[in-house]
C-alpha cells in the first residue's frame, strides 16, 4: 500500500459534506494520515457548510418521506431527456437544488487541473 495524499483526504472531507452521514475516518491502511488537524481549515470550512445546510437536509428528508425518492438523486432522474445526464456517474443531486460534483482525483501538478470528466 502507498501513502494517501493529504489532498485526497481534503477531497474526502469535501465529499462527506453532502451524504446523510458525515465521517472523517478512513480505511485501516497504515499509511493514511488520520490526523484531522493537518487539514483543519478545510475540515472546519466544510463542517460549517454542513451545519448551515441542516434546514435544507430536513426539507430534503421530508420530500423523501412524501415522495419516496432518495435525497441523493442521479442526474438522469431530473433530466432524463439529456444524454449527458447518463454520462456523469460521479455527479448527483442532493435534494432537488444542489448539484454535487465531487473531485476524486488529485490535481495534476503540471496543469493545475483535475480530470473529473466521465470515465
């Protein structure tokens, strides 16, 4: 096993803002840095964002109760007529109003960009 880049831990924290359970732990990989204080500013920022979204979470949960649709929806549930909605499997709607597009790849040091396009 190889060490996990701290950047990916930050990405994990960012991604964890939107699902119903927000956890900052990882696997049993001994190389993973579980010291949350190394990314404290990002963790604090996304924890505050999650806290600010609590009313939205409750509204989305009620909509789930009323309609039977999940809080997390694939793009094609809301836009079935667009072919692109089927291509982006790593993007989803959280409720009906928030489009989440998690970055799950490290930044390319040469370009400064992340390849987050469909695979």
